[in-house]
C-alpha cells in the first residue's frame, strides 16, 4: 500500500469525514493550530534571538532555555496534534499538496537542526552560558532555526492556496 493509497483510505473513514464536514470542530482545530504555533514560535524566536546575542544578553542562556522550554514544548506538542488532525481531515489533498511536502521537508530539517544543536553545541553551554554573544555554532543553529521556521510558516499558510491540485482533488 502506497502513502497515497493510505491517504485515500484514511479520507473515507467516518471520523475523517466528520472532522472535514464539521461546522465548528474543523475551524476550532485550525485555530488551535495557529494559536499553538504562535506560542511555540514566540518562545523559540526568543531563545534563537538570545543565541544570536541580539536580546536578553545579560541573562544566562541556560536560564532563558529553562524558562522557555516548558512553554515551547507545550506549544509544539499541541501544534503537532492539531496539525495531525488537520491532515486527518483532508489527507489526500494535503498529501498531494506541494506546499505540504515543502513544509514536511522543512520540519525535518528543523528537527535535525535542534538535534545537532542539542548533541553538539548545547552540551557545552556551561562554558559560554554567560557570554553576551554565544559561540558560532549556537548562532548558526539559531539563524537556521529562524530561517527554517519562517519557511515552515509560509509553506503552511500556502497549503490553503495550492494552485497545483491534480484534477479531481478539491
């Protein structure tokens, strides 16, 4: 079974149809997705700006990280759950959408960026925690994060405006 076949099956399930056709639930899920994106992105941007040495320069990186991480994680978890529900409501159209595919690719790169940052850069935070401008690796990770998340937001927004839908998909 291909991914497209799976999406076609998923689209016909009663819960998928009900979610897609719901007058209230689908818009609420979409709103939750946008609001939790704001929560996640707002806190991630604050951390990235600290890692770039642009803001909160007197605060230790570990303190900024520690205070923002619970909010960032909560926003991320709720954003992923609501995003999965949005996909579940319209799986075939979403799967075939070029902007969705770009978004998924950028999400994978953003995840890889976080993984590399955690494994290679943040482990040594004790050495540079109080530096007004963190080391190059931290700044590169922060810059990549900002660029990737900007791309994710744009691609995500463009999913609704796909000019490339194959015939028969609406």
